[in-house]
C-alpha cells in the first residue's frame, strides 16, 4: 500500500476529535498532499506580514469559518483565495482531530490529495508570502522535530512541537497538526 493510500485509509477509518468552541474562533485548514518526483509532499504557506494574526508564520491553506458556511466550504474558499487551488483539484480524505491555538482559534484540519498540482501555485500576496513544498518523509525523521514545554499565563504547561526545516521553522498548531498526520503513517523500516 502506498503512503498516500495508507494515509487515506487511516483518515477515513479514524475518529477525529471535535473540540468545543468555548468562545474561540472556528477555523479550518487543508493539509494538501501531492506527489512530486514519486513521493508525497506537503504544501505549506508562509503567511504575509499583512494578515491580522500569525504574521510570517508557516501554516496550511485555510482560515476563519464565515457565518453560514460549513468547514469544508471554508477550506475550499480559502484554498482558492490563498493559493489558487479550486475544489475540483482536491480529493478530500476526511478530517483529523481539532487543534486549538493560544490566540483563540479552534482549527479543524482536513486532509486531501491534490492529484495534479499546478506547475506554479498562484498565491495571494496579501495573505501568502510564499509556498513551501516539503517531502512528507522530512517530518517522519525524528531528527527534524522537537517538543518544548511552554508555560501559559495561567500557569498551565503546554507541549509545543517544532520542525526545523532549512527554509523555515514550523511550529505551534501547524507542527502539532503535522505531528498528528505523521502518527498515521506506517512505521518505516
């Protein structure tokens, strides 16, 4: 079974935890997987300095859920706005467990295959500074990841994931979501 087929089967068969909103802002992201040179890659974005929150941080395409919009409609809209990816270019596998940020967002991550990525992504410079295409195997290598414990204002401690890629440090909710995805991969070896 290919890695992508394994991820699809795992996402489709695993229950995803939904967290209560509790006054947070509801958001959704797409974890876009695509094949490049015969191996699965993740598409990530570096947010521009013009966005309201998380300036310059690495993220997945996505954003805040609009009133009356489903979370799936949110990812389709945001993918089109941010990177020029239409809903017809995404094969959704399903979702994985929600993640929260200390800035007050509840993020619902969806996993999807982009069967034929465009030769160049069409980014919206108001939102996206640039695109990162990173092989999934990078995130499976324990040498590239680390966990630090941050103390929150209320004294609670929170594990924070990091991936140290040569192009960018990937951390926080994005790294936590990647860690969750990597846990679905078959053991290597």
